[in-house]
C-alpha cells in the first residue's frame, strides 16, 4: 500500500462487526492466495523460518501485535470496526489487511501486515535498495520481506493524516551477490494546518524513541524524512515530516530490531492524542477545501515517487492493497495559490522549507 511492502491482500473476511465483501483476483500473474477466516499463528514457513532466534519470525510477531494494538486504539476513538482481509500462500507468506472507511473520525484508515516470499526483477531490486548492482535485466532476485504499513486520513481538516511503515527485508545469494538484510521504516505526519504544540508532541515522541537508541538517529532520520517525501515536480514536501530510514544494517540485527519495535509501538502515543484533541473542532468550507487540495498532493507523491508503491507494482502485489493509502476524496485545482499571510500560506512555506519543531 505504498512506502514499503506490496501488501497484496486477498478476499475480504469479517473482522469485528464489518460485513464481508468479495475481492477480485489480481489482474496480472501472481502466486495463488488461499483465503482464510482464521489467520495461522505464523505466516512464515513452519519448520524453516519459525525456529528460535529467527529474525523473520520475530519481526512478524512484532508487526502482528502492533497491528492489533493500533487497530484497537483507532476503533476506540472512532467507534467503527475495521474490516479484515486475510490469506496465506502455499510457498509461504500471506497477509492481513484491515480497513476502516467512512468512519466517525477517519474518512479512511488502513493497517496492513504482509509476509512475502518471492522474486523481484532486477529493476525492482534496484528500486527497493536504491543501489546500482550488476544484475541482468531479465534476472529475478529471490527475497523475503515482512512489514506493517498504514495510512490514516481523518475527516476533520484540523486532524492530520498520518503514515507509518516498518519492514524487514532479506535477499538470498544470487549470481555472486551475497545475501543481504536490512530494516526500513518511519512515521510521518501530514496536517493541513500548523499547530505548534501538535508538532512538538509528534516529533518529540519520535526524538525520544531515537534518543533511546542512538542520539544521532533523530536529526539524521528527520532530515531523511524531509528529503524523501519531496514532491520534486512541485518543490514541496508531502507533509511536515517525522522520521524515515532505509537499508539500515550498520548494527547487529537485534539492536536494530529493538529500535524498529519501539518505533512501531509509539505510533498510538505520537498520533492519537492529536486526533482526539481536534476531532470535534469546528471548521469552514474553505478549510475542508484546503485539506482536499493537500490530499491531492498526497496522491501525487504516492503515485509518482513512492518507492514502496513502485516496488509493489513491479513484484505483482495486489493493486487494491497497494493503493489503499489513497484517500477516499481529494481535490485538484488549476494554479491554486494560497492568500499571502494566511494559515494556508504559512504551512505551504513549511512544505517548501522544512522547519525544526523541537
């Protein structure tokens, strides 16, 4: 669903009070999904990757617990249940996606978990790693990937959109290229209007997480986030940043796993209090219109630049799930320029010139 793994979910199944629906098969060749009502305890290959100490199994356990915790927190605030899709695959892997649409607080919220065994084309490998490697264009690199990815679009324009993604990736030895592993992820926020207290809370939460592991992380990953979410053809950022990291393997696996786990487990603390603070704020038609225009920018970035979206499309992921990050509603206007001195102009300046919030 963008910014990470190809969260290619299968046929919809009930979760909470949600009604069932039918999901059409992918429009391109892909491994066969086996739709399930009860998701197995693990989606990694039993007897192979679920052994004690396996990072594949440990990471899957972490993201599945995070999915449960985050969905429960969102349901408590919204009063609406997520609906669930779940599937497994014969060769291993599978996924769980949960989507809340047209709720009381969120227009659309989704939290996806994917465990993927597959092969990617050389171009997809280069896109996923952002590295130039000597692999013939027709070759396919075997990989394992597991991750959790989410985007939440609230209804009230004073409540920010939030995205997070945390993932673990391995490639197998291939054509003389040794096996590789790395972690990636981040959490970022996209408000329509600046509230300094909100920005201090959000960024402060993740600075505290980063400082618990490495004092160099926050300034480095904050800048990385600002740089990554640049809409190049607009010269502006998608939002007001957060943290972002990729290809992280400069420390031992356990150390980086603990950092990724704390990041994922800080999503609720960083975001939900901001939504609860503003979800009943009054707003004007103009403020709603501005929110919709900014969501247009969100769409532009995800479809044109996001590495996770491109990766999912190139590796045969399920289209509906890859594009789940897109909002239900948006707006595009010709040559829209905010009025000088307005709140819209203020945040537009922040989109173009990233600020320090702490």
